[in-house]
């Protein structure tokens, strides 16, 4: 290992040591008596999202595998949050970074990538990102980080302060310390893989329930076992869902999946702001809709227990999209259709 790689690894590990754990927030819903709901707030990472953990792991994985040197341009295919976090770590160790992303990516995310010194390369459709990233890496003799392939293997799912270990440690003093379920959306599939494997490794009586937006194949792949399913259409919920089952998606560790309409994701995101004053992204809305669906089922069956999901990133990145009524009407549709079901789920 060269001295430069040693220094780069040390810089990234030092960043991890400086970072406190993210908060676990209890969500009070009076209509769901006996069911405790929790939100793991990943928006408090230095780069503002769950992808900070992933980017750190991917950089360490690539450095320790000899794939990045001090002259390597790092390329990533990302709709935003991973690109922001990888730009942060690229600047930290002093290498160029290029994010391949759809033109419709939230403006705030683009500005953040550029703030950290990264460059954005645009494609017309999310389905074009992978091939464009491969081509760019070949042209500049760079390294394609390929989060959709390496996310599940770059993270130590047995522990080492991963997100699963963090959740169960923080839940240990709660009335129902072992959640009935952890609810998580899949983008790369790396987080669901980590959660599902950790639950099995520790012998915990928690289900892993994955939620999937429209225009994503994960639900159908899980249901049928056919990893060859593909669609030629991009999703509308940034950061989650894929038109094909990438290598990091591990359906066998998932106990149940719920398909969530995009309008429901945005309605749940808006509901969270009304209840708590916190703005989160639409992928958090997808997570929340899934958790509230489970909570309503438990309540109807007279069950008690806890459920946990994640705040993936801050809603401040989406003021010009998911929090803009005109944009939502044009790009998502009528979300009022999902407000009444939310009231039913929450007893409101």
C-alpha cells in the first residue's frame, strides 16, 4: 500500500470517528396506541443523507482494493445523494469526481455536488446512467465506483457500527426493544442487505419489510424470483427504485415487500412535516407509508410493539420539486387521493 493510500484511508476513518451517531426519533401518533414508531434520522450526517455511510464504505473498499490512486478520477452514477456524499470524500482525499445523473435531478443536489468540487454529467433518462458512467471511466482512465454493484459488499453487515447495529443499540432501552419490523426502501439495495443480514446474524425476531415506488422492478423481482425483469422507464421518487435488479439488491433477505404509489410517498412526506415540523425527502415518505401501513395492520389486530424506519435525507433539497405544489401536480399527480388513507392508518 502506498503512503498516499494510507493517508487517504486514515482521513476517511478519522471523519467517521468525528461523526456522532444519528438520532432515533420517536414519532407520537395518538391513534396508534400501543405501537411505538421510530425514525432513524440519517439526514444529520455531514453530507445530509443516508448515503454518507455508503460513500464512506465505497471509498474505503475501492482504496483498499487498489482501485483509486492520487491521480484517479472517480465516477459515479447517482440521482443525487450518493453523488453529494462521494463528492465530499473525493475532495477530502484530493481526487477529481464526476457524477452521472439525470437532467431532472433536484437543483439543490446538483449545487451540493459542485460545492464539494464535483462535476455533473447529465443524461436524459435514469436508465442511461450506468452506461454513461462506464464510458466516462474508460475515457479518462478513471474508476467507476458503481454503487449499484458494490453497495452490499462494501459494508460490513456483521457490525462495525453499521446502520443495523446502530438501530438495535439505540432501541435497547425502549419499551419494545426488538422492533416487529424495520421498514426500508431500496435504491442500491445495500441498506436492505445490511439490515436483513444483521437481523439473521443476531437471531432477532424482527421482519425486514422493503417498500418500493412506482417504475421500479424490485417488488416484482422479490415476488417472482426473476432477476431478469427490466423496465425502460425511470422512477419519480429520487434515490430509490430501479428499472432493473442491480447486483446489490438481495431479495432473499427481505421478509415482505409493499408497493407504494408515488402520490402516497409525497402525501406521507407532507404528513410528516405537519406532524413534526421536519421536512424530509420523498423516499422518506415511501418508508413512512410502509411503516404506517404495518402500524395500521397491527392496531387492527390488537398487537403491540415497535416499528422503525429511516429519514433518508432532508426535504430542504426538494423545495423546488416535492414541496412545490405546481411541480407535484405536473409530475406526480393528485396526492389528495392518499390523505384519507393516511387518516385511516393513523386514527386521525
